[in-house]
C-alpha cells in the first residue's frame, strides 16, 4: 500500500460522517514513529478498525489523541500525506468548513484530561524530540568511525577521519544551547533568549569569576540547569511584556530578561540544577552498582510502557 493510500484509509476510518469530509479530525502531527491525530470523537470500533489497516503497527490512545504507530520515517511521510488530504478537502456542501468550534472542543477536552504530571512529561518530550535526528546522525558517525579506527588504527591520523570524529561529537558540544532554545520556546519565551542564557551558563569565562572565594563552574547541572533557567527566563520575559510600555518593549524586555535571568542562573538556579543533577547521578550510580541485574531488569521492563505512554523522552535528561 502506498503512503497516500494508507493516509486516505486512516482518514476514512477516523474522519467522521455528515456533510463535512473528515470533520472529526482537528489536527494531524507526528513524532518519530507515530501519526498523532487529534479527534473530536473516537470509539472502540474506530480503534479496532485502525489496527486492521495494512501498514499500521499498533494504536495507542492518550485522552482525545489517537496515536497510530507506523514506524520510523513512515510516520513523517504518512503525516505529510494526511495533511495534504485535509488541506485539499476542506470543503462542505455549500461552502467552506470552519474548524474553530472543533478546536475549542479539542482544547476543552485536553484541559479536562490534562494533569500536572502529563503536562510536565509532554513539555520535556517536546524539548528533546527535535534533537533526535542530531543524536542519530552524530551517533552513527561516531559508531562508523570507531569501527574503522578499530579495524585500522592508522586511520586515526587521517584528516578526514579526525573531521568525522569532531562531527560525531558536535551534538554534545551544542547540547545546552539546543536545549535552551527549545525549552524557552516550549515555555512560551523567545527561543534565542533561551539559547543566550544557556550559552552564559556554559561560557568558559565563568571559571575565571568567583564569589565568596568559590569559582563558578561552567556547564554545571547540564541540561537540567538549562531547562530550569530557560523556564524562569520565559516566565520573566512574559511578565516584562505586560509591564514595560510597548515603545520600549523591543529592547528593554530582552535586556532586562538576560540581566535578571542571567544573574539568577549563575547565582541560584544553576547551583540548584547542579545539586539535582548530582543527586540523580548518585542515585542512578548507586542503584546500578547495588541492584545490578535487578535494576537493569526493572529499567528494561518499564521502558516500553513509557514509550507507549509517550513519556519516554522524559528520561533523556537523566541519560544525558
């Protein structure tokens, strides 16, 4: 079955009835492996019908969202095809459809199903999911180069291999910046300001500055500190937008945000993030050394349920 045929069959299954074609579909997005459909209504018959479609690996439900599991790469292509069909069929007998009411209902249902824990995990996932292609590319480069050097150690002196090794590590060199940009966006702030705050926290010049005879530690707390600071910076920026007059907002808001959030970052928030990171690392190390195979068994056992719930990316800061 072609991508377009699969997309159309999925839409025909969930699209609803009446004068408006595909009126039941509010939005179609995707992650690495799933087509995520925001629906006005869903039922057990619809879910079972989706599971029987050729090419569908499984179906998961999360509130008003139906997640059609398709696999890596295929999910993106099918989602693009679904959106093209939706854009091409946005007509009703006698006029054009309006989806404002559907979106309002969708927002209402999401609010009813939302919990602090779900919202937290979704934010964490939204921060790290865009980084996955970078991890894949750099990881594959590093793996291939390592195998080549293992087979022929002399290759380590080749300029091309050395450049490839640098490319393989690139995602980790820019990790804090990427996380800062994404976190600020997710928390409602300016992405570039999140990146600036992350750069401030990792700047090597911090090591030359000390307070109370204690030098600052660049990069302390890793991505955990960056997320905390980016969230605070986004909150502060939004507050300043409401306080500062419009004629001064363009230059005063980012200036004050960076000054205040930057000071709070290095003096308070980064140390807090560092303490959290150290505590998590100590706990994880202790558990692994003390629990051995049992801990590995538990982690392996809960991983797939976390994936099914769509919250497995919440573990990324711990892995990093």
